């Protein structure tokens, strides 16, 4: 997994609540058996004026000029600013894959749906929960300041605005370590292989019907 | 100390705990389907790892499979490749059971797990699908997971998970005639919102939940994720045990006695502490219909479409305005005056035999309205289809003008050919009314199977209680 330490980038505001994973990556793109290449279809139904299908030449499709990600001033954005319950709905990991492939490294919001939140960490994409007042302020600043950039420092657990305002955030210690080091979950878990085997052996005795 | 059912299920599966409380939970059952597994199998192979315990795997193809013309196979080459990839992966690694496309036991993964007795009380169940919460109806800790976690479970038989807070949702009283499990859960989501359960494990209890069949409990638990909760469950009682008796993978003989004795302990202790308690009076719930693009945007069939001005929070107001525009609805329109184009009865929420019986009871001797272009009934599995046909339900649906299809996820998420066209309005027994969910530009209204039939017959949403009383 790609490490995440300190990251500085351009912010784009996606000002709506309850953005679901069907919106982040529509179902027709889930037919791929690959892990990459979803970026051009992130937010497909909002981003393009035509209907997208796998295999289309996305470069030649007509973009929706009203959609925020298509606006000139936000080109190259790598930090996504969102409202509440972002990533609700389906468990599709294609959603964080699409956001990451698009170029996002961090998402700042009031709240995230559980499964999506979890999936982000598995892919080096950092979801950060901030208080509503801070998110409101960031929306105002981002909209009013062309080229608005922020810095995310995972080790210090701080988001820094260009005006020097620092916003602390909370992250699970275990997840933080994994991201800072780019550790692979499976390698870590397999270090407990003996414990898993012992647990399994005991379970086989106590509830043999689970192992039929 | 007294424990919640969640405490008991959790503690029974903890293998290891990190300093910050992140736990390794042992996984008993791993359900696998074609959409979220190919990258996991590939990752496993690239890393040179073997699956930890293939006898935990029950697999089927459901999301991409067509619901008609099975003799032609899967026409869409991209869908076909995904299903064939699952065939190849399961062929290579093995499984406790695999129900491939066209197998008579094939179906929606959340229908076949319980139907086969492969979902048992006290299990941890995972699947790369958010509606895995369905299996909580059997007092399972059932998590929807992402593909990285599918790979993690394949490789280690464990899931990394932090314990959630515990929420009790008590549905008091008794539902009125014509009010179903679907109405209960939609009314609940309307009350607590789609993020109301975020960070919680939800136990559904109270007399109205106890009175539900296993099918009804599955409908409620299925939509726990629509309330934001990754897991939702119901304590074991005689209804649970009765359902499981004699199922293919359920324990037999001496094991059955031992298992049921254990299962009966899978209830919250009387004074167990919950972090949150929500109560709802079942007798006050009328049949529900969603009007927006989030399951929390729901009203009673007696209600009206709201206006953005009804909401004080500016983000919410904006969301409602956008939803109404997408849905092509005018504020204050009575719900029962909204005309529909299509009807979908199916999905992991409402495609079990009880759902089809309830739908057929309303359809019997009636006919789909002329303005309804398509009314689909898609059974949840081959066995549900077979049972329905043995009871003559297929004939009732066909006589009423419905199409009777092969099992699969179908128009719940429209990965196959069953979908809405832009602007079409659908009465759907599925679980999500998100923009584009049932097809680009399609407009989805969620409701119960009986209410879907009532809408099909009237051509607009209609109170099923007026048809059946």
C-alpha cells in the first residue's frame, strides 16, 4: 500500500450530503475485474453529459460544465472536501479506487459511511472527519479563494490552512501506523497466524457444526 | 456483568486485539459473488498466498446474471467475463458450495446463504456486499466488506475490526394489516436518517420484530446498512430455530441439540447496557413509499411529497430540492397520485417466498394497469422460484400481467439488462433509491412487495389496505 505521511494539495468542494458510492462509481464500471483505471469514470453521471459505459473513450465525451470537478480552477485538485455521510450505500471498493485513480489522496468531511471509510484506509486514501464548523469554514474558503490548498500531516494529526489555522483530527492508532508505514494488512495479520490456528482449533471442538 | 447480544457475538470471535482496540475477528462464513471478488483472488495469487479455509466459502453469481433467455447465456461480454472469472477462481481454490449461473440453487447471495442453512446463529458472516447485514436476522455478526477485506479474509480467515457502539431499536406494539417488515424498516430510516446508525451495531427487538418471520427479519436487517449501520441483528428465538431445522448445511442429530442449546443463549441479557435506544410504535406505521434519492426521504402512502422549505438545515434543503428535481416531483403532491412506469419485485430485500406470496395475494384476480410498461417479478433464488411455482404463484403473476423471471439481483442495481430508461419511474421492492441506481436517469421509489403490486394495479402509488380490506 502507498504510504501517507504529509500531503499538500489543491482542494475541491463537493457541496452535497449523502454522496453515495453509486454516484462515486456507477455500477456498469463494476464489471471490470481489475483494480485500476476507474478514475476517468469517477462521478460519471455527474461529470459527463452522455451515458458512460465501460470501454468508451472518455477523453472525447462531453463534460458537464456545471459539475465542480470539471471547473478550470479545480483542475489538479487532490483533496476532496465533502459534507456528511459521504460514501454511503454499497461496499464497492471501486469507489475509493476511482477517487484515488482520479488523483485524490485525502477526503475531508463531517462524516463518512463506515464501509467506505474503512475501504479508503486499505488504499492509502485518507478520510478525515472534522467538526461541522471547520468544514463550513473550509467550504467558504475554498469557494472564495482560487487555488486554495491545504496540508495534511498524518503523523501530527493536523490539517493546516494557508492562513496558519491548524485543525487537529482523530485517527485510530493502528490505521495511522499502517498508513504511515504503507504496511500491508495481510502481512500484519499473518504475524498472528499461530493465534488464529489455535482459535480455530478450539472453535472446531466447541462448535463443530461450523466446520462441516 | 450483563451483556448485549453484540458483546456476546463479538467476544466469541476475537482472536487478537491491538493496543488501540482494533481486533482480529475470526470469520466463520465467507460469501462470495462475482463483482467484488476477482481483484481479491488476483491479489492473493500475486502475493503467492493460499486461502486459509475454503470450507468457509459459499459462492454464487448473482449481480450480472440475466433473468431471461438463459439458453443464450450471458450476452454482455464484460459481464460474462466477470462470471467466468468467478467460475475459474472457485474451480481453482474450492468452496463449501458453489451455485454457478443456471444452477437450480443459484440466486442472490443473501437469499441462498440462509436458504441453504449456510448462515447459522452465532456466526460471523462476511461478503463483499453491503447487504450482508441481512444475515443478522439469524443473530449473526454479518459485515459487508470491501474487496481488500475479501482478500484479507481469504488469506487469514479474519477481519480487522473495531468494536462499534451498541444500539437497540425496539419496535413496540403490532403492525396493522397490510403493513410489513419493509414498512417498519423504511419508517425507521425515515426517523433516524441514513446516517442514524453510523458507528453502531443495531439490535432489532421488541414485539413487532419478534412477530416477524425469518423472511421479515431478513428484510429489516438487510436495510440496517441503509440506516448507516454495518451490522444489524435479531436475537435467536424459536422462529430462528424452526427456520433452520433440516436445511442442507444446518447441524444434524447430536450437533443439532448442542447447537440449538448454544443458539438460545444468543440474546441480550435483560439489563444489558446499550449506547443508544430508539423506540418506534408499530401500530403507528402506515405503508411507506420513498419520494427522494435517499432511503430516508420517505413518506406514508397517506402523505405528500415535501417541499424544500420544510427543512431548516440549508444542506438538507438543497439536497431535497435536488432530489425533487431528479425525481421529477412537485412539492405537496399526494404520494398516491404519483404515476409509475415500471414495477420491480425482487432483490435481497424482498424476493423470498413470503414476499412473493404477499405480492401474489394482492395480484390475484387483478391486472397491471395499462400505463405500466413493465412489471417484473424476480425470485431471489432458484429454490424460491421452484417453491413459488409449486404454489402456483407464477400463474397468478402471469395472469395479472407481470413477467416471471429467473433469479438474480436484476433491476435492484441494473448490472444486467433489467433497468430503467432515463426518466422512468419505478415502484421497487429493492433497498436503494439513489440517482441512477436502477439505470441512468431512472427514478426509484422503494416500497413493500404488496404495495408494489398495488401500484402496478392502480398505475400509481396506492394504499394496499384499500385493496385487501
